[in-house]
């Protein structure tokens, strides 16, 4: 009753406004003389305007009121209601017919406008819904958020989604399951071709071609069956798209694994067989020629020793990469003296560096930083080995360390030929070696991948800067605050 009171007041106000408008028109023409035709047309215009804006009841009331006022104030005998005169009937009929006709046309136009506006809002909601679904890439994530998105966009009180491929149900409100999993599976198995309404909720099939991907159940909404079908089609397309993306990702991962397997086999075939061949040749020569001079035997023994060490390094890199891939390496950070670590690594690598000049620069503000000493030692070894391997003999190498607001920055730079711009994004990939690098020196392509994995385990990273003919600079960074 309280809700109806404002509406009743609004209706009474409209009747009062119409009455006042008609009386004002009468008063105007009583002061400004005009012929009967002008007065009648003025009343008719007022009726037409009312009919175009409000409903038939208002325009019919104004028609009767206008006819009575026109008869009483403007048709002779003035001051009397004379309905018997044909002019009165003509005026009343004209007012009523005009009001009915215009009201009908206006009402139909209003309905068309409301219908168009409703369709526009529905299309906007469908578009927003489709955009929200496109944000999800994996099937399970899409299925999990679809009920909540549908409830939010369309104003459903509760939404449930059953996905056949997952054999699982998902709900917009965990406290309101709407329908249990068994009932949703049963509804999906019935293969209904259209929207089914029962017990206050709607069951929307999710068809895709001749097969069903599941079923969507919603409470409330008040939409047409076409909108429910459109919602089902959008959900079905989104589910199939997410499933296709997952299949594509798995296929791509399978192809990548196959590529890496082939690359690893090639690496094993070439890089591991080469030192084995040299060791076997040297050993065979020493066994088959017992009278070899001592100097030659010493040279062959040195070959065996050098190639054995090389083989050991290759196997160690493979094992190290496998450990990092399996995430079995534990990072134990402790405050370490950065300068001492760099100098210790360089001293250990002195036989490899030989007479090559190494410039070490450590900022005076830098003393100790949190890190796993052994793992960062490996990073430095790999980077310095690369600098030696891919730069001209005798050219200097620069190692520097500094810090910014929150990071330790360590740079290893050489003056080699540099890395081609097109190859730079791939240098940290496993088993990748550039064209120049393959012809310039032997290797497995695992060193920089190991470096990157170690640094990421620390919560750090590595960057590359290289120019053709000017050398290459690797800068890795570690957080100064140890990661938890």
C-alpha cells in the first residue's frame, strides 16, 4: 500500500496539470478573441501532445474535458452545455478519435523504443560476458569463474555449471549449490535441445555442433529463451576454446620436449664422443707402441688427462641442468664477501685464463651480500668461461660488482665478436648455440641456461647487452634482502 501511494499521487498530479492546461487555454482565448476553428485546433494540439507523451487514459480525459470547455465557453449559446448541436458531437468525436489514434501510435512507439533499449542492454551484457570469458585461458580456470561472471553480468541469483570433460560442477555461490552434481549430470545426459524451465530455475544446454559440453543452471533473470540460448552458446564456445588452447599447449610442449631430446642426443653424440675418441686414441697408441719415447707418451697422457677433465665437465653440466629442472637444488643464502668470491673464482680459473688480463672492479660501498656461495660461484665460472671461449686470445675481460637500492649487480664483459641481434633472445634457452659460437668453440649450450636457473632460484635474474664487433656484457643481479 505504501508503495502505491507515490504512484497515485503522480497520477493525480498529471490529471491536475491537464485540467490546469485546459483552463489556461480557455482563459487565454477569452482574453484574446479568436474564431472557433483556431480554438478547436488549439484544444486538439493539446490533446495530441498529451497523447504522444502519456497514456490513453490521460488523453481521453483531456478530450472529454476539452469538448466540454469548448462547448461551454466558445459555442453558442455560450455558458451552456448543448450536446444536441452537431458541432459539439463533431468536436468531441474529433478530440476523442485524435487522442485514441495518437495514443495508440505513441504507445506502440514507446514499446518499440523500450524493446530496442532492452535488446541493446542484452547485447551489451552478452558482449561483456564474452569479453570476461576470453580473459581465461585454461579450462579449469574458465569453468571456475564462469558462474560468478554470469551471475554478476546478468544479475542471476545463483548459477551452476557442469562441465562434461571435467566431470565437475562449479557454483557462483558455494553456499548455494542450486543443483547437486548428480542432477546436473542427469540434465546433461537427457540431451535437451532447448532451454528447460523447472522449479524456478532454467537449465541451459551447452551445445557445440552435435555434442554437448555440459549444462548451465540459473535462478531468476527474466530473460527470453533466445538470450539464455545465446549465453549457453557463448559458454560452450569459451569452454571449447580453452580446451583447444590446452591441447595446443600440450602439443607444443611435446614438440619442445622432442626438440630438446634431439638436441641433447646431438650434444651427447658430438660433445661427449669427441673426448672419448681422443682418450681412446691416446690409450690405444700407448698400448700398441710400448717403445714410444717418453716425451710422446707424456703428450698422450696429457691428452687423456685434458679430455677426461673435459668429459667430466660435460657430464657435470648435464647433471647440474637435470637437478635444476627437477628443482632439487636448495638455495642456502648467507652473507658473503663479494670481492673475495670473485677473486677466489678467478684464482681457481687461472689455468684457463693463462696470461689474459682480468680487470676487477668492486664498488667501495659493497662488502657482503646474501647468496648461496657455491651456486653463485658456478654462475661466475660459467660466465667467465664463456668470455674466455668466445673472445680473442689475449683480449681482456672485465668483472665488476656494484649495488643499487635493493640489488647486487655483477657484470662480466668481454671484447669478442658479440652475439647477433636475432639470436640474443634465445641465448638462455637450453642447448641453444649461435651460428658463430658453434663454429668458434665446442660446448653443449647448457651453461647460460644453468646460470639463469640458479639466479631465478635466488629470486634474481640476468640481462644481456651485446654489439657486433664490440663484445658482450652479461649482468646478473641478486636481491640484497634474502628471499624467504
